[in-house]
C-alpha cells in the first residue's frame, strides 16, 4: 500500500509551491490538507479556487458554515469538522450554531434549518431533489441561485472530505481544540 506524502515547501511539486507559500504567508503554516493535496497541483488549485468561489456566493458567514458543516458531518470528516469550527470562530459565527451543526441538533432559525435540510437532500440524494423539496427550500427564502451555490460548496467539500478520508490527514494543532468524532 502506498502512503500519501505530506509536502513541505522543499518537497512540493512546482505547481503547488505558490499556494503553499501563500498559506505560510497568511496563517504561518501549511495545513495538513494542503500538504497532502500538494502532490497533485491540479487538485490543490481546484480546491482553493472552489473555496474562494464559494465564499463569494450570496451566503453569509452563518449560511456558509451551515453548508460546510452539514456536509462535513454527513461525510464524517475528522479533519474538516474541527477545521471549519475554527473557521466559523474566525468569521464570528455564533458558537451555538457551530455546536448544533457538530452535534446534528436543530438550527436556531427556520431559514437555517431549511438550508441544513436541503443541503442534506443534495448530499444524500446525490442532487436528485424532488419538486416538493425544492419548493420547501424556496418557501424558506431561498432561490435557484442558492441551489447552485450549495452544489458549489458540495464540490469543494467532496474534494477535502474524500482526500482526508483516504490520506488519513492528521488534524493540525490549530484545529485540535475543536476535535470531533461522530456521536
């Protein structure tokens, strides 16, 4: 069995180096997820571009967190749940919302509950939402644009969740205070 390599600035393929250097400049370290993705510059670039695109959608910080964490928890990602807990804290998202997501508890508002429920529909039904499920989502104040934006967020999370599963990515020290296991 082949082990996944966790790259440093010295070992990374040339096509990944700029992104790793940017991570070091921004947060002072190379997250383990980036270190393993660096083996394939294409996946690292795709992931970071999807992240930038998803954060530019119409969703606010709470909604971004609901989509990310709903997918992370559903996929049982040992790395992304704590990472996105830290990200939610940095975005000033109410910790009660983050804890509800981590523990599969009800959302604090009907609109966020509708977003959570519809995100689960998209994951569990592989995008095959029924007309009734779409109508329920729209009735909560969302539109087709947000359906497409959930698909964008799901694309980002499939990459990171699946990479973390196969590579058994260790949780970075900065995320360890938010360690998570499925209850």
